[in-house]
C-alpha cells in the first residue's frame, strides 16, 4: 500500500530533492493510472485528500513471477492486502518516517539498506509472545510493530530495528506494557532468530512531542530496567531524509545524562 506521493518518492527519483518536478509527477500519475486501468493495482478515489494504491491478485502474480516466487496461492500473499481504513493515516505517516530513515543511510557507503517491512505485511506473520505486564499479570499477545527496518554493513553484519510511530494518543505506561515489554520477548524468541538471522535488535520510537518523548523514556526504564537501553527515541521534527539513522538525534533508555546518540554507525 502506497500513496501517490510515496510512489513518486520511491520510484521517480525524488528522494534527494526538496520538491518533485512537475514532469515526474505527471509521469507517476500516468504510469499508475495505466496500471490501475489494466487491473494490476487497485486504488482509492481519495481518502483525506490522499490517493492510495495496492496490488491486485493480477499485479501480485506479475511481481511473484518477476521475483521467482511460487504462483500458487498468490492471492493470499501479504502483497494483496487492502488498506485498513481506520489506520490509514497512521500507516501512511509511519511509512513516510521510515522512508526518511532509509534515505538517511544512503549518505554512508559503509552501510546499506536491506529491507523495510510495514505493519500491514507483519500482520500476516506476527509472533505471539508471553510476558508479565506492569501490573504483575501474565499476558499473551501478538507483537506487531509499525514496521521493521533492516540494514547491513561492509562486514556483512545485519542490524534489525522495530519501528513505532507514536502520535501522543496513548498513555506512556500503556505503550510500555503493550509495545516495549513484548518487544524484548520478541527479539529473544526463536522465530526472531530464524527470520532475521540475528539474536539482538533495537526499537526506534518516533513521537510528535518532546515532553511525551521523555514520558515514554521513563516508562521504558520503569518497565524494562537495564534493557531499556535497546529503546531509542526521537521526535518527528528532528528527522529528515538526511538526519535519521546516522545522526545523534536519539535518546537512549537508561542513559542518565540524556546525551543523544546515533541509531546506526
């Protein structure tokens, strides 16, 4: 699922510019209108002023053929998923932030971007975790972050980050109980090791407000103790396609002096 602006950004070489050229905009809209007319993609008319595209079974079949994936059951692939309308604004905003994080790594030749898996796809292959919440109650739930980002370096090491975009809509202690605690169980699970090939990871939390950021940091430290060091937090205003993973804009859990660090590098 991608908005028109995200399509322009990903496929029409607009990531390194401050604005999209009018010719690129026209080309993107013409190309994707033709894909829609030939039923390779479906689209909304407009949701909140935004047009969104996603693959149909016909389109997914072509993608699977191109990637050498089995064609049987292609309609059940994670690619063929209608947007969840109640989460559309949040999902598009989350993807915008993750694209900034991906782009920020392209400035460094010693690191490379490997894969971005958005929440909509993670829902089809989520991990169940069991843990004790902040009230001392035993809980079991599916761990589904807003996305997972994977990067590599020249030594062929892989770095995996769960991503959460927080718009200040939930109590920080609830976030700690429903996101931070399950995350720690997730990165220690056998499924995590099998899927990502590593036995450690970090969580990136981007929020819309500095005061809320520190509330989340305190909640992480209360819930996780020393393991809160795996939680990195910053604000949306601190991010751009140039300042992201490699820049010291992240607050780290259990760091008492609040010195900001880079998430990668």
